[in-house]
């Protein structure tokens, strides 16, 4: 009972082993991640169309809850770029930005996402995330990165522009070019260039100057903070607000408030599908990062418990003034590299952000939105990877089609339609590929017990025996294909006396496929041809034994293909013996 309880509360496992060394490492990591998160949280709230404090609120309670329920010792939970974009897209369809309804809708979206993730975790349905293929995810993230960067150009240029697709955004930007604020452009472009240089060039420069690895890393991660400080001071000292520079303005100096999501049926109905998409995408991104980092320290990640941890985090965001969250790649890598030993590092980060919410928010009053936009642009452009198109084109044209379609539809029709279409296309392409499985005619490799494709190897065959190796599970999609293939092959091979289905790659036979096998058996019986099976896997055989198929089979079931070959591929001096 105790072990079962601890399974749902991983904190009880790692908490018992917590020591001074882990505390020191977690505190160092928390300081570094907190420095990184302050400007990032403000920026992602801007991306989501919410007040800047929402980003900080979404980084406090969710982190604490994940530390209790999550299994990853390095994953840093909070707002991320893609989820922020999805939030803006979903919430923007039900309420106008800047209204109370918009904030309530964001809370509701977080609550629905948290509830959905929690249900998946409780019922151990983490495998559903596998329906999002990696090429589709890569295509979606690339397209999202382009959309996010484009959406932030309005803040860098100092103009008003909207839109949810690339065409709408570019059109809005072009139509408002006459409203460009030159001072805002200088701030935005300078901040962007500086942040790109910090990301690429500052750390090597510091290392050449003799700085240690840890110090160089901390200073590099603090780069966005430097941009925030300098541009904020510039706006304040030079009174640039009066010259048209848009600023963050007043941020409440308080801890996250207690809030309630909306419970209106219409609101829930409108946000249900977006919440599911956000949940699945967030989970896939989170679990990929968590497993990668855990593998480096030979730690174990429980995907279903991760669902519970992320679900609890999102529910926490819904009741503390936040919006949907997940495990972020950048901050998690920083957390890991900084030496985080346990999820307590996240809890300490939450405390640091709480202190920032209480003491530092007045300092960002004059922070220009252009700087936050620059922070977002630099962060998301690292996600854009067009090489996935070249890689999938050279490896698999079907995967290329899924990637290209996801990118195109996301850019032209919006993020929700893009990712939904990518999922549907991936499933459709998989069904198409498995509808025509690879079926190889095999023969005996001379001097061995091995059987290989007759078109690839020099093998021994028998004109009276046809062996087909089916390299796919048999189910309703491909059952008829196998029927037609065997029918055509038997009609063309007048000397055939035996057909052997080599089932070494068949992991499942559903009822539709069973009926097809029965039909094949009846047809071959009428033609005087025996149907045999070889190398049937145990679970498949167990299922077949519950049916009448084996009793009606006109041939035999062989343990190995070599046994079948020895029994059937003999000179037919005694045909009756060969048919036994």
C-alpha cells in the first residue's frame, strides 16, 4: 500500500534521500533558472495575449505541483512558446484580448488541459500521445516558430497588427508599415541582435577571457536580463513612453491570486478540442525532454505519472491566475546543466519567482514590449528546422508529405487546423502503408536453416512449395490484400501443392484477418493446395486456439520454417506423405 501511494507521489521517493549536496546543487540551478525565467515568463504571457504577470503566476504553483507529482528530476515546467501560441489562438476565438472574458477563457483552457492530462494519467493512457509522429511534431514546431516570430514583429516595429495565419500577419504588417515607430524599431532590432550575439558568442568570449564554465554559463543565461535592464533604463531616463514606445506598464505586486476557471457549457465546448491538442502536444514535448535528460543520468521516467504531474501543474495554473503550461526544452536543459539533482530545484525556482512577483514587478514598469518580443523571437527561431524536410524526403516520402502538409496548413490555416491535419494525415498514411504490407517470397539459404527473400539472395526453392513471409500484423486494413495476393500467386503457379505463411513478423491477427485466413483456407482446399503456418508467435497462437480456424486448417502449423521446409519440400514421390 505504501509503495503504491509513493508511485503517485514521487516526492516521497526522492525526498527520503535528500541531502545537503543535493540541496546545494538544486539551489544553484534554481538561481540560474529563475534569472532566465523572469524575462521569459513576461514574454510568453505577451505571446499568449495575457497580462505580463500571468506568465509569472503560471510559473509558480505549477512548478510546485510538478515537484510533488512529477518523476523527472530536471524538467522545468512553465509557459513555453508553442503552448502560448496555441493559447492565444484558442482563446482569441472565444473572447477579445484584454477583456476579463479572455483571462477567464485562458484559465478554463488550463483547467481543461489539466483535467484531460490527469485522466490520461489515472487510466494509464499515455500511449495516445504516440499518435503524434515525430515528423509531424517537428513540422508543427517549425511552422509555429515562424508564426510566433512573425507575430512579434508588430512589437518590434511599434505598430498594431493581428492575424492567426502567416498570410494574415504579413498582410496586417504591410498595411500598417506607415505607422512604424523608429525609436521602437531601434530598441527591438538592437535587443534582437544583442540576444542573438549572447546566445552564440558571449560564452566563447568569456571562456577565452578566463571565466570558468559555470560563471560563463550563468552570465550567458542572464543575457536577456541585461537586455531588459538596459532598455528599461533607456525608456525611463529618456522618457521614450511619451514618444510612442509601448511598455509593459503596471504589474501587480502580489503573489498569484486564487482564481476560478469558467464553467459555462458553451465555453467548455469551444475550448475542449484546443485543450486536448495543447495537452497532447505539451505532453509529447515534455516527455521527450524528460526522457532525454533522464537517460544521461540513468534515471527512470514514468510517462503515465508524468501525465499526472503535468495535469496537476495545469490545474494549479487554472486556479492561480495562469494559463496552460508544460515542460520547456530550453529551461529544462539549463536546469540540468546547472546541476539540478531533484524536482526541489523547481520548487526553489518557484520561490524565486514568488519573490520577484512581490519585490521586482515595479521595476519592469518601463520595460518596452519590443524587448520582450526580441526575447521571444530569439527563443523560437532556434526551434525552426527546415532540415526535417530534406531528411524526410530522402528517407520516407510519406513522412515528408506529413511534415510538408503540417507546415503548410499550420502557416496558412492556423495552428489548431495544422496540428489536427498532421495527426489525421499521419494516421491515414500509416493505414495506407500497412494496407499493402511487405510480403516476401522466401527460400532456403544453402547450407543454413535461414530463409530469405528470393529477390535479394541466392536461395533454394521448390516449385511445389510457396513460402510467403508477411512482414506486418494482419488486421482489417490489409486482410483483403493478403487474400488477393495468395489468389493471384496460386493461379499463376500451376504446380503448387503447398502454401506456407511464415508468421515471424506477425504480432497480431484481428477478427477481420482471421476471416480472411479462413477464406484463403477454403479456396486453397478447393484447389487441392495445402495452407500451412510457421513460426507463429505465442500470443497469436493463443488467440487462434480460441477459434475453429486451426481445426479447419487443411495443412499444419510448424514450429519453425525449416521444419516446414523439411516436411514439404521433398521430392514428391509420395504426395500423400507430403500432404500430411
